[in-house]
């Protein structure tokens, strides 16, 4: 055997021996300390301390019913055993211990604010709104004709003392009660408050203290606007007994303008559709269908002549949808033009408050006192409703304003409409 071959075999044997001995040597060595993680870094999956409540296999058996999955008994036992060191820490990382109480009105850091744009023009520099120049109408004899009149006519009759706010308020309160079984648009009827505000308006007007076109005019608020001491429910069962301690900014501004709040009107639960904890709100012209949402009550009550106008809200169609469905006019203002302070938040960077009325001109008249931002609300960007609106008849269809004045006829429905008799005051008025 050559010398080279003997050397090769000798070295190979030594290498095999070292390989066999290595695990033993490693086992006897001191355990290595893992490097210290930087602050905030999560532990490796399944290696952290136990977190969250204890769970059992039965917990997962019940959860299967909600998630519509099925696990074996062995899988349930395994999940219950490692839950506190596997998935629970992940939820804890996402939610945190919640040691800081954040008020509902605190804006998120990511909120879009047009005022932060250098050189941005916030708000309109000139108010170019003009009322229509048609002659004043005489006061009708029938209450339904008065109820369906526009704000311009109602304001003229009240200002000239042909009509008192108390009579007009009583007309609308009676209609809200009468048609509630049909349209289901009212969550809270503010009868006592309304009559008090109407009496005060009549006294002020008699004393020569006329405040403007909304003085003594009854209106309804979507039930996501806070009203002091009056339930503000968001249309959701968990909040049906919620009573705010102060008014929303819009409520205060309309009250200052002399408007009379007659009802808190329905919205789909948490501003999502037209179904609230009291049922579905219906289209007054076709009660077999919903009034659309989420400004369901404002749309239905306005169309039915139960309020002169209503203040609604929109995130992604909640004014436009009910306006088209019920055949009324809705104004979706520029973001931030009307303050949202005291209103339920659905999306901080999309929510807007705007009026719904039976006439285009009325949406502008009813929204003017509410405009201009507050310190707690994102400022408005430049106004877009600058042209003089027309004054359509409700019988001709709806004109839905989308950031400006644009008339859009309401499409005719192929479904059969139920048309109550004229004596009920439930037909379209010209």
C-alpha cells in the first residue's frame, strides 16, 4: 500500500471520529443566550409569555359556529393549549393594552386637512347665493299645501305674520305622527322642545327680532347629530338610550338661526343602510321599498311633507341615494364646509353634513347658518355651490346636488305605486 493511501485513510478515520464526538461536546457546552431584541420587537412565534384569557377546547367548539368551520377534537385541544403563546400575543401586539383613553372626537393623525396645503383658499371669498325672484305665493287654506311649501314661502308667511311658527310646527308634528306607521322615519319625536322653540320664535318675531329665513321653520335631524339630553342613537340597538351632554355644532347653529327641531330622524344602524333598531324606513311614494340610506329618515320625512328640511350626512352616497329614491333634493357639501363636531364619525376624511329638502333653493337656505368650520372640525375647502339655483316643482322629479347645483330627473319606477287619497294630504303638491 502506498504512503499516500495510508495517509488518506488515517485522516478519514479521524474525520469520522470528530463527527461522532461533536454532538456530545455541543451538549456539554453552555447554552447560548439569544441576542437581546430592540424595544418593541415581537418575540419569535410561540416563544413569548402567555397573554390573554385562558381558553378550552369548548371555547373553540363554540367559535366554530360563528366562523362556520369544523375542527377535530385533537385540533381543538392543540389550539387551546398553545393559544396564549401563539395567536393571543399577535392580537395583543395589534390592539395593545389600551392604557390611554382616546375621546370619540379625537381626530386620527392621518386625517386629511386641506388647511395644511400651502396657499390653500379655505372657504368662499364671496357669497353669491341669490333667492329666486318669483312673486310671493298667497298662504294656502289647507294644511297639506302649507306643509309641502318651500322654505322661501314658509319664511315669507312667517315674517309677514300670516302664519305662526306654532301653527306650522303643529302641522308638521301631526304629520310625523300620522305617517310614522307608513314610513317609519322617526326615532325620537321632540314635541315639547319643538313647541317651546316655536313659541319663542313667535315672540321674537312679534317683537321685531326676525333672524332670517329659518326663523320659526321646523326641521328634522338625522339621529347621529348629538342633542343635549335627547337620545342620539345612531340607529343602533346598543345606543338607543345614549343621551349626549351637549349639542352638535350644527344643532346649535340652526337653533341660533331660530329653526325648530321637531324630530330625530332615522338612519340605518351605524349609518350603513335604511334599517335601524325600529325596523326599515320606507319610501313614502312606494312604501313597499326602503327609502335607501343611510339618511333614510331625512329623505322619507322630507318627501312626505313632515318637515320643511332635514340635516343629513354622507360618506359615500348617504345623501344622494335617499334623495334619488324619495324624489327630493340633497346637497352634499364640500368636505369640511359644514362642521361635524358632535356627529357620529364613519370616516374622518369622507364624512360630510348636508341638508335634504324638497326644492334646490331650500338646500342652500337651510345650509347657510351651518357653514364655516369650528376649531374642532377640518376647515372647508373652496365652495362649489355658487350659481343661482332654480326652483323646481316636486312633481317634476328630484334635483340632486352633488358638490354643486346639478338637476337630475328622478327615473320612473315600473312598480305600481300606492297613491293615498287627496284628503289625506299625501299627494305631490305643485
